[in-house]
C-alpha cells in the first residue's frame, strides 16, 4: 500500500512532514481486503484480557516482590496492554510516573508519541501489544539495574511465548540490548531485523529519546517502514 495522503495534524506526522516525508499509512486508509495484524480488544479490557496462561502470568507479576525497592515504591505493576494476538509487539524499558499511576504502558508524553508512530504505519494501539522489560517503575525514573532486568526478564519471555508476535520492535537501548543479549549501542543495532527463532526483532529509538532529539524522527520513520513492509509477509 503506497497511498499518498493528506497529513493528520498529529505531532509525529507533523514532524515527519517538516522533514520532507511524503508518504504515511493511515489506520483508516487500509484497503478493505487488507487484514490487520492481531485481534483488537478495547482499551478498558486490555488490563485483564488474554488467555488463561497470560492472565495467570499477569496475576503473578501483580504479586511480584523480587525487586524489593521497586515493589516497595510502585503504585502499580505495569504488565502490558493491547491485542494478545498481535503480530507486532513493542517492548520499552520500564514504566514512568504516568504509567505507574495508571497501570498501563506508554501513557505519558512518550506514549502519546508512540501511539502516533504506530498510527503512522496504519495500525492502532489496540492492534499491537505493548510491554516493557521491567514491569515496575524504577524510582525517580533511574535506569534499570542489571539484577532487576534479570528478575523481570522471565515475565517478558513468557509474554512473548504466549502472544507469539511475528515482529518485536525494541524501543531504546535497554529493550534492544536485553532482547538481543548484546551491549552494542542502539545506534548500531537499529535499522535491521534480527532472527530470533520464530520471530524477528528490530530496534529503534525510544519515543522519549525522540522527544528530546527530534532530529532522529526520520530515522524512526525508516525503521517503521521496514516493519510495515515485513508485516505484509504475514497477511
Ligand atoms: S520489576 Fe518485575 S521482577 Fe521486579 S518486582 Fe516488578 S514484576 Fe517483579
């Protein structure tokens, strides 16, 4: 689908336009015969929807106290949200203040930008699955500690096993390096697919980084176009 269209006034698309991007893909502009990845569920369902195994996993995470400091200071465990049958999954670093407050991933300013990024390839948040490496907020938004990543990684691994996405987009260095088991900088990891068994991982900049560095918006757009093209193989 290479449909030329008028630009919505969303932040991300506006930024893309300013940078000379001529094509975008709108959720509302999908051809009738084009199937969408995943089965959508409503936003108010998404905290509890899923297979029994996923619900069990969520219940375990909600009780988890493996990271003593995070468990003591969190308001909510932010397990994940979206379609449990999604073909595309986004994985970020950890909840921030707004996410901890609401118990949902990517709901702050960076989350709003992620929504626009998802919409830029013709999807909605309800058609993808969104989670983080850490399910609990590091106090003061400090960086996740290695032992916290080790503690929480089994939850993410099991989420991936149960949802079975075809593509995972790692948002930012922590997610990319955790998923790919590397310490290579995100700038060198992005822009290509990595085969991981039955799925592919692609890495791009975290939306929070993009807010601070709008000059990288075009780079993220290039990564999103690769995802869009790859998803067409699964339609
Ligand atoms: S971050 Fe993960 S492992 Fe640590 S307490 Fe929260 S749910 Fe448990």
